[in-house]
């Protein structure tokens, strides 16, 4: 009897393609996405784009830049295009703007005089600090850049290097006077204490220090975008999770087309004065409003519960909210018009939306992903919508800076709607 | 009911510009779905104000014909005009009302909200729409259930709402596709009253069904469809006359030996009904139907039965029905 019941269920499952897809394809697809993102088949550290401004133009600074350019984990940008002119060297303002705009998570400014005192050998011999501008929306990049900078100067061996330097001096120069020895020993003791203090300092405190002396090269770090990181993380997740659920809501809502087709209501509507174009237009309008309202609820909740700064970003929110809403609405209508049944729509939309959300940045930030996955993410609505919301809520950029995201989203919406209109021809007449 | 239905004709959608008087004309209509010919050369012309019945078994092509008339099926060849306008043209859409076989309503809207939605789709608004909703609720006797969610209405109420939604714009030609499917006798009678109210108001109707008694009660003319063709078209009396002339039908219930019953039925050109049963021993009991030119032939049947040892336990004489006509023309029961 138990076997009969199991057999009946198995036969039913075999004939339910939607359930089969959810049971077997979705987990495998998800596993693959996560494996590609976090697995060992790619470099563990994603490549970080770094803008470098060499104000010193000394031998040492050139060597440092050349050394950084040799690093496989870094994409070093020293020039940019300005009004048709290519290869214009970055200056401080341009570097700051690039970080603020999200073109690079980190900029390094090598100041004048760096070549004279490139490294720090204790408090008595401070080096000239390199200035690091960073975007707190990317918590990883500054750490990577900092580490690689210090790697060049052998960050963990500065005491030993100094000792070796002393030994070398004692041997070659003929030793030091008792007074000199005393001062050098004091200096080494101070260096030792400082390294012990570094070792005992909590890593978080070290990471958030604005005066990062954790190696031979002194770095002054300052955030130029996303200064209030916690609140901005909240706005990131409001957008990221919001867009993912917008997609679910839009496809579910557009599924009413399939219900109406099944009940015959669609036939009846189309036998009235309503044309298919008008009908789909009405559905698009409704689904856009629904999605936008969902976003408003999400962001207002983030403001009320997590003190996210919502009301000073209303214009940007309106632009990105409406662009995202109309695109997800068109996406939902396309799915509904291409599916035959509600069950099919449920399975395909779940599959697509979860995959889009994974690579589009709704589940974890895209900067954590390998470059290839980051590029693949650009084919998702999530990535463009989240980028736009990030510009508004993290970077405080003006509305005009949203044009790439708005253009891509609206173009996608138009394309999705046109394809949906074509697919819906099957309902127009037999 | 007649008084409440009266505004239908007065307020019915006026066609701009005025078109032909013939409500519906179908010429040489053919529709194929792959290898299947659903409609195979249908010609049809309706008269203003009549109730026209389309009879046929499932798969005869009735619904495809209706859907072609409302513009939801594109014919492979042939022409349909509604008051002179091509099917699916704005004029035809305005003049047509359609109650499909399926419950084509929004289940989560109330009865009133459904009427409002479809009224708007038909281009009504403001006072005209409110008036149309009130009329529809009254016509379908749903006034006290107007605020009820459609999916919670009884089967009969859903059917009535389904019809009312199709007539919200007061069309001059209404197409009712099997409106009584799955409803109880009381609801069926209510639907008949609604149809009769429309007829009284002058609305031209096409009524498809596979229930003979409905067609006999409601329709002025009947077309019998089979395999996508109209195989007969006339008034009920005309159909019976052309199929049976002045002949009547006799139904006799007999007991007797199987061979004797068979010989008796065969010798008088009759046919078995489907209630033959063994009654014990070698006897069987069952009914047979015969066509007779005049009632005096009944005596011959009875004499012949007695002569072969059959016991006639029941006998009735009746004029042939549409069912008989259908059987005569197609060789099968309507509900096969």
C-alpha cells in the first residue's frame, strides 16, 4: 500500500514539469552560481580597480606605481578620458569624483615629497603618508590595497629590517657611540612596542582607523562615499531585497493573465472594446504601481525602523523606484505571456528570479564576485536597479548621474514589453 | 420581468453609422484547427428579434461558430457580418453581447464590481454605467447579492452573472453559449425567464444548447449542427414536418421471448430503446419505438404483438420531437 502511494506520487511528479524543475534544476543552478562565486576555480580575491594619482613624480613613486601595476589583483588606473581627450592623468579631484561615482572603490594619492621619505622607520623617522580615498560600500577593496602596498615594503619585517640596517651600519661604519647606541635601542624598543600594540589591536579597529600605520608605508585613509556605513548597508539591502521581491510580486501579479485566459475572462475582455495592447498596457500600469508601492513600503520601513535617511533622497528614489518598478512589471508580463499555465509560471519565475538575484547582487554585493560573474550580473534587472539605488542612498549623487541605470532599465522595460506583446498574440485569436 | 427588460431595446447600443437590418449573416464559413474541420461551410442569416437555437452534440462546432461571430476565432474562409459590419469590427463588438460557456467572470470581484469592470471595457461610464449595472442586477435577480464575491455565489447565480456581464452594454444581438450547463432546475427556469425577457424586449438571440427541451421552449428557429455543418434549419414544426411528415411516434413497452421481440420490432420498422432487461427465464422486458403514419396503425402493432405471444405493458403516442429529428438526421442521440 505504501509503495502504491509512493508510486502514485512519483507518476504525478514525473508529469509535473514545473515541480520537477523546482526540485532538480533550481538547486543545481543555485549550487553552480554559488560555487562559481565562492569556489576555488577563480582567484579568491577579486580584482580591485584603483585610481592612482602620482603628485610626487619621483623615482620612488614611479617604482611604487609600477609595482602596483604588476599586482595581478589590482587594476591600476592612472589616466582617464576628459571631453574626448584620452589618457589624461588623474588629479586629486578627478580621483575623488571617480570613487564617489563608484567607478573605483579606492584611490591612492602619492603626495609631493614621498620620494624623499617613502617609508616609516619608527616615530623618529616618519615617512610621507600616501592618501587613500575609499568607498565604504566596498569593505574589501581598501584592505586589499592596503595589504598589497605593505607587501611591497615587507610589512611584517620592519623591525628586522631596521635591525639589519643597524648591524650593517655597525659593521660598515665601525659602530656607534654609547649615546648613539642608547638612542637606537630606544628607537627599536619603541618600534617593538608599536608592533606589539598593532598585534593586540582589534582587527575592526585597525580597519576603521583613518590613520593606518600598519606597515612601512604610511597611509591616511578617508571615505569619500558612504560615510555612514551602517545606514548605507541598510539602504543597500532595502534596494537589493526589495528588487528581488518586486520581481516575485510582478510575475505573480502578471499571472492573472493566465488565470483570465483559463477562465475565459480574457476571451470575453478581448471581445469587448479592449485590445490586447490596451489590456497589457493596463496590466503594466497596475504592476508598476504595485511594485513601486512595495518599494515605498520597504524604504519607509527602513527609515522608521533603522533610521535610514529616506526623506532627503526622495527625488532619486522616485526616479530609481519608478524605473525599477516598470522594468520588473514588464518582466512579469513577459513571463506570464510566455508560460502556458500558472504552475509553469511559478516554476520558471522562481528559477529565473533567484538566479538573477544571486548574480545581480540581491543576495550579496556584486563586488565580492569574480569579474566574469560581475559582468554576467549586468544582464539582470537587479544589478542596474541596485546600482542606481546605491548612487542615490550611498553616494549622494545627483539625479543626473542616474542616467545609465535609468536608460538601461527603461530600454529593458520597453524591450521586455514588446516581446511580451508579441508572445501574447497567441491569445488574440484562434 | 418584462417591464424591467423593456429598456434593453430602447437603450441598446446604437450603431454609428446605421448599418444593415439583418442582425447576423454568415456566408461560407470554414474554420480548421490542424486536421480537424471545426466549421465546414456554414451559411446562416438571422431575423431581427428572433431567438435562434443552435443544437448539436459536444464537438459539433457550436462554440467555434459563436467564437467566430464574436471575433475570437479567425475563419479560414467565409464572411460574417453583424448588422452589416464585419465580425470583430468596433461596430460589431458594440452590437454583440456574449455569454460564453465558461464562467468568464472575475472570481474575486463582487457581482457589482464584475458588472462595473465589463461595463467600462464596453465603453460605458457615469450614469449610463450605473443604470446598466442596476438593470443587469435586476434582470439577473442578483440585487440582494450584488456585494457578494463572485466565487462565493451559487452555481446558478454565477451563471446568471455570467450572462448579465455579457449584456451590460445592452447589445442588440446576444449570444448565449450553453447558459444552463450545470445548473439546477430552479436556476434553469430562472435563466429561461431571463431569455424570455430579452426576447420580449426585442433582442435578437442565438442560443446554443444540447438540451432539446430548452430549444423547443425558447427558440423560434433551430439549426441542427453536426461535424461542423448545419444539417437542418427551420422552425421546430418545420424540422419535424420535413423529417417525419405527418407521422407520429409510438413507444411500446413489452415482455416476451427475445427472438419474438426482435422479430416484432423488425417487422414494424421499429428500434429498441436502451432499457432492455432480462426478467427471468427466457423473457426480456424493454421498450421499442415505431413511426406510424396515423394512429390507427397502433391496433396493428397490438394485434401483431398478441399474435407472437408478446405482452404489451405500456404504450404511448406522441408527435416527434427535436430529439427525434436529430436522431433521424444523424443516427445518434444528441447527448452522445
